């Protein structure tokens, strides 16, 4: 049977592109959404039209830890196995220190750190039995904090630390790595043209990245059998500029 990959937050943007790419490599894919049900259903139909019975969908709120055990069981049940866990789902928005609320903590830390940790916890035995792989989507701002985004940055920094810690704890059965994107897609929130121009000016390659750049990085980490505990930065060199 083909290997199976679960990609959290895979209804749209980088998650959808990653799921589509892994599907093109022959993986059975389990998609996930919370609110983006229509986009997820459309992607599900598209993938199954390309290869019948090759994609499935689970829905749920990753910030609700009481749901994660049953969600993990549902993920495995779709195809009877799991080989790859891609922790992609993420919330992102500014949280200036003067306006931080507990609800923001629950959403940003819940989606970017807590959910990946508990999905790893509940899926670890299955991944061990398959000699599987975990890939966490972090961010260059885990290393170079973004002003006014302290909750998001600390959550991503925690996810980097978790990646390294679990790489040691789950070895030799499971490899755990991370991808740190730079400017790949503009945020869904509106940005001024000058903001975009300022960001592009900080990138040595002088352009926005593409979703396929992230998919290629994930594909590499899936194939790299002697690589674990690493963060692969895909940012056009931006992190080298100090910006």
C-alpha cells in the first residue's frame, strides 16, 4: 500500500499545495480543515478525481486538546496507517504587548505549538511502527522575532525546540525535522504596497518565494534518511541580512 501523509491545515495556501505535491509523489493524503470546509471539499474531490480513493478529510479544531485523541485515531483509520505527519496549520496575526489577551494566547500558541505537540503524542506509536517522519512548519521569525508578534514568535520558537527535542526522543524510529519559510505568500490580511516592497528589499534573491519551494523542501526532508532534528530555511537569504 502507498504511504500515507497527514497535513494539518491543508484546505488552502501552503498546506493545500503541500498535500497536492505529496499526492503527486504517490502518497495517500489525509487532509484537514477546521473552518475552510468548502476549500477542503474541493481539494478532496480534485485529488480523488486524479487517483480514486487516494485522499480523505478530517475536520476539527486543533486548539481544542480534548478533540485531538479522537482526531488522531480518525487520521489513522482513513487508510489504516500513517507514515508522515506534517504540522502545517497555523494562525498568524499581530499581538502588541499592550493588547495581548488570553484568547490570542490560546489561538496562536494552540495552533502553532500545542496542537503539533499533542498530535505527535497521539500519533507517535503509529509513526514508530512505520519508521515514519514528522515535519513541522516553523518560521524564520522563530529566530528573528517580528515586532508586535510576540505570541506567534514564541510559539514558533517553541516548535523549533520541540522539533529538536523529539528528534532525539523518537530516534531511531522516527525522524523529526522542520521547514522555516520566509516570504512565500503574503498574509491573508491586507498589506500596504510599501510594506511588501520593504520586505522584498530585505531578500537577497529579490523576490517572493513560491509554494513549490516549500513543497520541494518537504520532499527533500522525506527522502533524507540521515537527517533529523534540523530546520531547513527557505527564505531567499532573508535571514542572512539581519532584517
